[in-house]
C-alpha cells in the first residue's frame, strides 16, 4: 500500500512540475506584472507623447481566455484607463484582438508573436492589405542580466528589421506589428513589478510627463553611465543647478549654485534604477540626460 501511494505521489509531482515548466514556456509576453511605456508620435513634426500599457483582468471571447489590455498615463493602474483590446498566449504564440472604440466592437484575432520560430522559418505579416513574408533570425538578448530569446524578422520591403524579445515583445512597441499609417511608436521602457528591466538607449526618458519637453542634449556629458557611486558631469556651458528626477519626473534631490562647467555627484545612496539628470545652465537653457544607477 505504501509503495502504491509513493508511486501515485511521484506521478503527482511529475505532473505538477511538468505543468509548471509548461506554463513558464507559455508565458512569453502576457504577464500582469509587466508594464510598457510607449513613445507615440502621430504625424511628424507634431511633438510626441507617451502612454503606458497595462494587462489587467480576464475575459472569455469565442470560448477563448484572454487578458484585458488597457492604456493610461500612469505607471500604476488607475480608474481612468482606456480599454485597448484582448491578448492571449498559446504554445508560445501571442494573439491580440484590438478594440474599436468608435464602433464599440472588436477586430478579428491576429497573431502578433511566435516565439516557437526557428532559423528555417518565415513569418507572415499584413501591411496595408499586403501580405509580406519575413525571414527569421534567432539569437539571445540580455534582459537585466537574464538571457532571453530574440527573434529578428527581415525583408527588403521593410525600412528596418522587426525585433522581438521574450517578455518585452517588439522593441518598437508592444503592438508595433500592427502598422498604422502616420503613427510612429517606440518602446521607451519595460517594467516588471515597477522595476525598469529595459530602457531604450535611443531615448533619455521613460515618460513624457515632465514639465519641459525632453530631447537629446549635447551641451553636457555624464559619465560613467551606468554609474555606481561618483557621477561626473562636464558641460560646454556654465551650470547653475543640477536635479535628479525619477522616471516619472518627480524631484528627488538637487544641488544649487554649481557655477562651473565641471561637477561631481555622489550617488552611492541611490537605489539601482533609471533616473533623469536635469541640468539648468546659466544661460537659462535646460538639458535632460538619462542615467542608469547600477
């Protein structure tokens, strides 16, 4: 009897461990602990804006289990979130159904990611009613010291390659595979449990909610970046004040009366993460610089 119970218990453990491993493989994109901040520009040269994508709440559509997709202007869930659509995963494939607010209806389900692809495969996308087949290249991506799968999709018809990364999705934005005329998007930052795991090196911010417009500045350099303790700041213009902001634009610390083109700051007390260095120059100009604290 004891032997039979032991065998049953062992089979139970194997089944549970297999289920756990399977769910981990399944969970490539859909994770309610994840948040994406997106840089959004409707038509150039209109100024860009940014928004956040959240996954929260479950539903069933056509007998399929989906997670609800929302957007807002906050890193946290809020009461004024806008419903965006439904997302689901199955066999390392991610499916999405967009919501058409003006018609109060859902679009047909579309396959937006397939992390089961290999080097010998192709992936089909639809660009403005034109079917395009993309060549697949598979590699690895370092996501906050964790190696995850990266898939690069290429075709001469595209102006640039499409890059997918496990957990993150598309490096141009979670739903960038859905091409919309006149809209340009970029993934700014990817969060897990409010911690930044990925920060786009092409931008010096995670959100456009700061008081002043942000753009890349060349008036000053900050190094080392990432920094551990001492940060060096060298400028072409005289600096009057330096502020350290969090990624939401909130002031953390400031140093005034700099009156120099060279300054050093001790950041040993700051937690690891992404910060914004705001420099006020003597000529009244302002510069913003993204800093990673390691």
